[in-house]
């Protein structure tokens, strides 16, 4: 049995999720989850939170 360990740092793993969304998902601009391949749209099991494209951002989102 072979065990594959992902020893990369957390930011690298997060960047891979972001890149999967950026390149493969048409809802990237409106998505607030960015689960990567775990997203239902990309074949995963998690449901993404998608904002309305016309809605204004809150003050908290503007600061982040």
C-alpha cells in the first residue's frame, strides 16, 4: 500500500485550490468559497457560495 503525503505549506495548497477555480469555473468572479476540486461544479462534494454579480460588496469584503 502506498500513502501519498502532501508536505507542501498551507499557502501552496490554498493557491492550488484558487487556481483550479480560476481556470475551470465560470462563476469564479462571483464565488466566495473557492473550494477548488472539492466544489460540486468541479466534481467534488462541497456547495460553493456564489454572490449575485450585481450586488455591492460590504465594507468587510472591501477591506479584505
